[in-house]
């Protein structure tokens, strides 16, 4: 969030002093809320009578449920997905559209004053919509369409409600819809690819398909670990948790999902190209810099301001730009590894697993902002997910034809949002109505994106056409306006908005 200079200096001085009774009481209230949310996570019985509490000081964000299905559907407008991915991509698009309808019906069912008959009809709409989509668009049997359509929508609704109750104050309804739509699409993709694997010869897989299978298998086992930890209290101790983590590593590296085994396939992929070793070395340097930034901030024992947090945006730009341009498959694998590492570290923090939980908790309290109102460290997750979504949503992302699309997350969050934050906090004078953002920051958002794209084109790293330039300008302006007025997590929203609009070209 961007503020004027006077507001920024005042807020930073308040954070540095930390001596007033009001700030101390606020910290105590926030600490109580975090302990309450953590207790809700650790004790399933505590969730049974719990109401859904969205993230405070934010609107519902219901419009966000349209973003994922629109992003998937946009790939059919001009350049259809690669042939081997058309059926899967269409299935994911229909499923995402059904979950969008489910989310809208959820709002009507829970928050509108309607009759019981109307609520019964509303509850059947998402499953019916998805069934028709499977039957008419995918050409599946109607029995499969009915069973899959209603099961998927019922599972999505149940998971959505349980997570909103279990992780109170962590998400708005719109943010939760994006995250849980993504999780459901991941499960569908895993089931589809495992079925496809059983009916095909694994030896015919290319490098990217093999890496994709390894990543999906790893994240699926990680999801199983998370469910086991939530459902079985005895697994939350240090010894059972680390044993489960060891079994997870064995399952990921030795499960026969590829030929050769995943660990052998990964080593062959890494050492086959010397450039990959250079990129990996560069990534390790960035990891060290990230750790140094966190350590430096913790030593100063003050709340990190917006400009300090934007350092992570710059670091992730350094990760994604060379990856997208030179080593797309390696970057795709790295995003899965980073997501898995984030999930494991968050489990360690929430479950208070020694010896790292205390240090992780200190880092969370130091770097959290107003959007981290619940127990989860939402902001870093959304930064990684937002920048990675173009890679995950694009069929055959490493074909070399969608470079501008793959850079959508980085351009919107890493470049545009960072420039807007720095310029807005330093030079912001003219504030938008009903917003804490400034006109100067919004202009910086657009200029930074267009300048970055021009530099990539001038150096021959990005091929641009007149239509792509028009779409980029249109996407930059609209993303800047969304950033100026939204109270949702912009790390999650802006990449999808930019991706959809750039996809028009």
C-alpha cells in the first residue's frame, strides 16, 4: 500500500518507537488473534461451531472468483493450447467456471434472504453447470459428467467453507476463491496426469513433461502430509512430523512416476546443461541474500516498512526473468520446490516444531503487513503464487511462444507494484479518491512496466508486435487502476488481471 510522504514518515516513526500504550494494546490484541487462529488450526473440534470470519478491513472481493476461469479461457481466444494439452486445459477451464458459479451461489445461499426452495435450486446450479460443461464441451459420457461435476462442486464448497472457518481472518472471500480454485484444479490435474501416465509409456515423456510429473507428485504428497497433520493430532509433535517429512522426501524422489526414477531424472536434467548449473548457482546466491535480508531486519527488531518488503519483489524479479528467458523448465521446477518449502516452513511455524519455529515466528511478526491479519503468512505465499501463476496456467509454458504471458506476474507485481510503492511513498502528493494510493504511484506503475518491456525488446529477448504492444499498454493501465483501488492482496490479483488482458493479443 502506498501513502504520501508525511503519512509514511509518521507511520514509520510510530513503528520504530513502539512505546505508546495504544500500539502495545493493539499488538496484544493481534497476538491473541494469532494464538486463537493457531489453536483453531491445531484443534479440529474448535472449528465445528466457528463462524466464517474473513480478513478484516477489506471488502468481500467476490469479483475475484471470475479471474481464474477467465485466465484459463483466454488461452482459447487467439492461440489455442498445444495439441497434447487441449483436453486437459478445457477440463480445467470448465471446472474453474463451475467453481466460479459455486462461489456466486455460495454468496446468494449464505448472505441473501431467500426461500428454502430457492436455496435448493441454487445449490444444484453449480453441479448442473459443470455437468453440462463436461458433457457438451469435453464430450464425456453423461454418467461421468454428472458424477464428476457434482462431486467436484460439492468438494470445492465443503473445502471452501471449512478453510474459511478454520483459518479465520486469513482471507477475504475473493482471495479464498482464487486459492481454493487453484488447489482444486491442481488435484484435478494430478488425477488426469496420473491416469494418462498409466495408459502411456513413461519413457516417451519429454524433459518438461517428466519434470511436471515429478512436481505434481511431490506437491500431491505434500498435500497428503498437510491433511494428515490437521486430521491426526498425534502427528503434530517434532518426532512424528520429521518422520513424515522424511517419508515425503523418499516418496518424492523414489516413487516410480517417471523412468528413470525422479531423483535420477532430476540429476540428469540438471547436469546435462552447464547453463542450468550457472542459473542454480545464481538462485542459491539469491537465497543467501534473502536470508541476509531477514536476519538484518530481525536484528533491528522493528516492523519492516513497505520499502523493505519490496526488496523481496526485486529478488523474485531476479529469479523469474532469467528463468523465463533462458531456463523455463528449470524455473517451472523451482516454483514447485519453492512452494513446497514455503508450506513446510509454515507448518513448522504454526505447529511450533523446534528448532526453527521461534525464529520463523519472529520473521513473520517483523514482515507482516495489514493483510496478514490471521495466523497464516499470506503475503509471501501470494507473492510466490502470483508470480508463478502464469507458468502454471499456461499449457506447454516452455514452448517459447508465450514469453510475454509468462512474465505477466513479474511485470505486474515485481516491476509495476514495486515502482508504484517506492514512487508513491516518496513522491505521492495527489491521492486517489477513497484510496490511500497516489496518482504518482499509478503513473510509475505503468511507466515501469512499459519501460521494462521496451528494454527486453530492444535487447532482443522479447519479440513484440503491434497487437502485443497495444495489449501490454491496456493491461498496464488497467492493472495500475486495480492496484490503486483494490483492498485485496494485490500480489494475487494483479498477475491474473495482467495475464488476462495481455492474453487478448
